[in-house]
C-alpha cells in the first residue's frame, strides 16, 4: 500500500518523541492544506504565480514534517515554476496526494489510539 | 538562560523548534513574522534566535538588517543599552545553505543552519546539540 511509508515514518516519530508533538503537527498540516486547496481552487486562474509559490513553499515544510514526501516534491515543483502552464495538472496531483496522505494519517491515528488503549 | 526567540511564519516549523528547545528553557517567545520579531529583539534581546529565512513581509535577512539599524539608533540615544554580547542565530530554512547570503551584522552571530528538508528527528537533534554547546 502506498500509505505504508508515511505510516512507518509517523510510527518512528511517535516512538522517538511521543504523540503530542505529532498530533499537533498533523493538525496544523491538515488545516494548512485544506486552506490552501480552497485558496487555489478559487483563485487558480487569477492568483499571481508568486502567491501560489509562496503558499507551496510554506506547505512543503509541513508536508515533509508529517512524512508526505511525494506531496512535498510536487509542492517543490510548484515553488520552482516560472509559468502557470500545466498548473491545473499539478493541483489535481496535489489533491490526490493529499487525500492519500490524509488516509495514511487517519489510519495511523487509529493504530496509535489502539496501541494506547491497549497499554 | 535568557529567552529563545523562534521566528517562522509556518506554525508546524515553530512547533518543531519549540519542542526542540523546550527541555532547555521555558523562556520561549514565538513570532510568526519578521516585524513582530524585531520588536521582541529590541525589547527582550534574546540569547538565541531560531530564524526562518524566507517569510512574507520581512525576510530573515531584512529582519536582521532592520534590527541592526534600530539597535544602532537606540544605543546612540541611550549608550547604557550597549550590549557587548551578540545574539546567536540558527538559520532554520528549507532554502539550501549555499543559496542563502548571510549579512554581516554587529549584533547577530550566525552559529548554525538547520534544514527543514531534513527528517524531524534530525532537525530536533541538531537544535538540541547546538543548545547543549551554548550552556
């Protein structure tokens, strides 16, 4: 399953630092991506490339911090862009990768909860 | 230890940096933009600043330059506020270090670089090791 690398990453961070830090970062990440998707959908045709690149720059770090490396790579591509050509394809890719990441995160949260309930 | 100031417009990055320093001190100030950070620097003179380089409104280097200018004016008006110790700065950025031009500064000393591209555990470990050296 493509979620497994991210789940393994989250397991490792939880093992090292406990889940308080991770839960905070996951919450921040989900909110940031949700806000960005709304912003991009509304303004994809009129938004300046500079604004989109700035948004991608910020999200990229958050994505890496939660193990969503494929998503971070696409955001890096947007940050490196010099034109808006093909941007809509990038957005579709981001949405897809974000949904995959969200699935991984939810699966991890359930597993983590079960571990804590069982201990 | 005097305050540690974390300057970053990304809340997740601030959270990671806060986690890394929280065992060393409870005196942690966070700022989500360079303008507010300049105010903190002028009033609190933190011992250490963990500084994001690329931020909207005021970048890291602009923040350093503006702080230097304002500190110069303050000390001109009130020489008793002369501070012999420089404030240490950890660059905390997803920009590559070779792409960052660090300004020369009379008030700030750039002691290290932590990349946001690194895994979280590497970021935390690096920040903690820098703090241990500063004890």
